[in-house]
C-alpha cells in the first residue's frame, strides 16, 4: 500500500489525541476511519445529486409531477398504518 503523509496543525493533532485517549485505537486508525466516512458521505452526496438531476430531467420530459401536499398526506397515512390511495401525477408547466 502506498504511503501518504498528512500535515496536521498542532491544534488538530491535539484534538485527535484527546479523542483517542483511553481508547484502544491509534491516531492513524482514527484518521483512516474519518477519511473513509468522509469519502462515503461525498459519494452519497454525488449519487443523490445525479439522481436528482435525472429525476428533474424525467419530470421535464414527461411534463408530469406529483402535488407535494398529496404525497405528504399519503406518506403520513401509510406511516400511521392507514390505507390511502396513491397520489397521481398531474400535468404541469415549467415556470421561468
């Protein structure tokens, strides 16, 4: 595995050491886990953005969308265990 070095400020080094003190984890393992979490979060953010752009393009192409209040009412009813009719998409025009 290639070696990568990070230059940390003294204050960040102190924070890391304070956080791992008394735990059975090294500073290296702590920072590695933090980088892995940050990378996973960024991947999720990018996937969410791509899916949102795809959904927007699909909506613009179809010219149909769901009324937000109907969707919220439907989801609330389902969360409460009630039967509810699924909302139906409606034609819309893009403004602007």
